[in-house]
C-alpha cells in the first residue's frame, strides 16, 4: 500500500457524543428527500464488497446475514455491494445479469426490511468491469501470451546488432526473450506488453481495436437498464450506477479516454455514454424509482480527472435527473503497485488508492473528511446551477461532531460511513439514543481493505476475534475469525 515519504501518525478525532435530545434535533438525524423517497435520517452506509457470494454470483446466507447486521443499526440508507450487470464469471461477487439471481436478492431485501423495521432504504450498486488478468509467470508470458510480430524481430535486431533476428522463427524470438534481462525487454516490448508482463493484462475502454470494447456504447445502456429492472423486481428501493474507481463507466469519464468515436476526448463526449446509460435505466424503471450515481471528485492519477471535471459531471448528472450524487476519490489501476506473480493488480495500492481509503498514517491534513473539499465544490456548483440533488459525502467520517459540521456548513446533504459502519454497525442507533460513548470506533488501519485485496471475507480487527464462544456465530473460511460483529448487548433496551 502506498505511503507518504514521512507520514504523520494521527490520533482519532476527539469528540463529545450528543445526548439523545441533542441527536434528535440534529441535522444528521433529520429526514432527507432522495428522489421519490424520504430517508429517515441523513446517514448512509456506502457499498462495500464483503466477498460472501458464491463463485457463480448468487446470494448466500452469509450475504443476507451481513446486510441484516448493518440494517440492525438503522442507517437512513444502505447500499449493497458492487453487483455485476453482465452474466459473466466474476468470482464471489454478486451478480444481477440474469433473472435467476432475483430470488436470492429478494431474500436479502426482505432481511434488511425486517431487521431495520422498514426504516432503512436499500439501494444496490450496479457495475460493469473489463477484463483484468493476473500477473503471469514470465516464462509463460513469453511462451503463450506475447503476440510476436515483425516489430519485435526488428527491435531484437537493433538491440543485439544481429540482423538475422529479422527472419528468425517466432519460437526462437519467444525463447530468446524469456532469457533476457529487463534492459533488453524494455527496448523490445511496447508499453502495453510490458504492463501485461509485469502487472497482468488489463483492458481499457480505449481498446477499440477489440470488437467488444468498440461496441460498449451500443450494448451497455440496455444491459444496465435490464439490471436496474431486475433490482426493482427484487424489491430494492433504488439503484446506484457505479461510475467510480477502476471500472468501465469511470473509464469513459476519465480524461485518459481518448476514443475517437464521439465517446472520448472532450468532457461532453466522455460523459455521453454515462448519460445514455442513465437515460436507458430511467426509461426502464420509471420516474418513481431512485437512480443515483457514484463518481470521483478526483482520479488522483497523472493525466486523470480533477475537481473541475467532477464539477462539470456533477452538474450534468443533476441536470439529467439523477436522484443523488455520491462522491468518492481515486482507486485507480494506473498507479497500482506491482502484484506478485499469480496475483492481479489491485486499484487501491497506489496514491489514488490511498486517497480513496486514507489511514491514520497521513500528511498534515490527516485522513478524516479528506474528500469533503471536493464534495463541497461539487455541491456548490450543482446548487448554483439550480438543482437541489442530494450530495453524499464519504471518506473518513467517524464522529457525530464531524458529520454534523459537514451538514451545518452546507458541504453535503448526507453523510456516508463505510469503514466506521463496518467497525460498528450500531453507530447510528447508539448515537441517536445518546449512547455514543459505546461506539466501537474505527482506527483506520485498513485491516479490512487488506482482506479485500486478498479476496478474503472482509471483517474488522476490532471484533472478528471477540466472543468466539458466542452461540450460533458463523466463522470465516480460515476458521479463525467471526464473520459478523457481536450484537449490541443493550440494543433491545435502546429502541
């Protein structure tokens, strides 16, 4: 994971928890309108991937238990993890690319409704992604994956000073390259080939020489629209279109997108497909259904989007009719750390990944509310354009005072807590009932993120080894961690 050269260890924010009366009259616990819905409070649990689905993308009992546990805390809204819109293999991640996934998703919805007493609105984040391959063994790469051409033969002839390479057999070229040091490889392979060798092959939205990439603008609106219709049929209160981080739609929005077919280059072209997808979804689900969007306030990569791009997109999304805008930051492949052989690149290991999930080892700004200045600028621009679209601020929100000040200052309309909610799903009820001192506070070490990177079931170090003798608990596949936090012992008394 990327770190500052001279990091500063930040303490958790000091705080005074509100009394029940103070919480009752706070902005945080006031209702807010999101499209056709009214949330009971301005509290929000963003999407987190817990790695609990089947290898075929079906809902498991562990998925249901996971979301039920968050719902017991009664946040205003809960967003189900990034769920694939296409019916293609994606490992133990949820899918919604076919009707056969609907029965399991319905059970998940019913569990959340029951656990929250109907107070928590449930959205599902829907996502498309392109191919990402594991970093290959170098010998295998040269034997099987490298597509040699006369360009490689000419480069070898130049590097070695031996003109016979120009007519050499492909097998000779492969075998020779497999034995060469990096300085030779660097002069023979092009940038994308070197990336495939050292990081693993990765598709981009700009790979228009590939038919399925070139045709994305024609196929994705319909695919997203059908996925959203399934979400409505399953009972979700709305869908969140995932236009952030390292995935397909974020790729179209990115300043790195230089497609020449009208879907790349200037901002209006880069936002064209995201808006076409939105319109297709809206037409399919109707105006009485929530459709929100998650996008980046800053890509934090060389040549990527900055806040001025995000402000433009925010206004365009509000103008188009999105019911809410949820802002994130970073999380890109372009600056990811090199993975080990046999592992895939992970888009949260570089500086952009740090900015997405900052830790208490930080610069002078620290990790808490680090993205709020970006959110503020987007909200100001959206409001100045005449729209009241709710804006969700996420990233390092942990205390009541912090959340309340963001709302009081007009920087956002809703406060999202991911890691803090994972550390203590009961945060919302504890604080609302005047028992904030009982909150299990996230320490922002990213223990959970390390589990996610390893594709292991996500838990929190603050509770996954606690009360292991409790009756009826489920354990992680490694047999050493509980999958859910202990129940708040006094929760029945505080309702």
